[in-house]
């Protein structure tokens, strides 16, 4: 089932590795940003609930 890549094996596998690594970085960055934005929104909501004055 595994194709014989011959002399291109390293280049192909390295490309897959880099691609998967970049995807992992994007997912982690997206999750981190989501948490940061959620925390900021909760702060804003708490401030808006407090009485002014």
C-alpha cells in the first residue's frame, strides 16, 4: 500500500511533515486566540454589568 518514492522519498515525507507541522501551529494559534478573545469579552461584559457611578 505504501508507494515506492525512490530518490524523492525524503522530499515527499519532509513536505508532509512540514505541512502537518504548519497545520498544528495554525490550530494551536487559533485556539489560543479564541481563549484570549473570550476572556476579553467576559471582562467587557462584567464591566458593562457593573453600575456606573
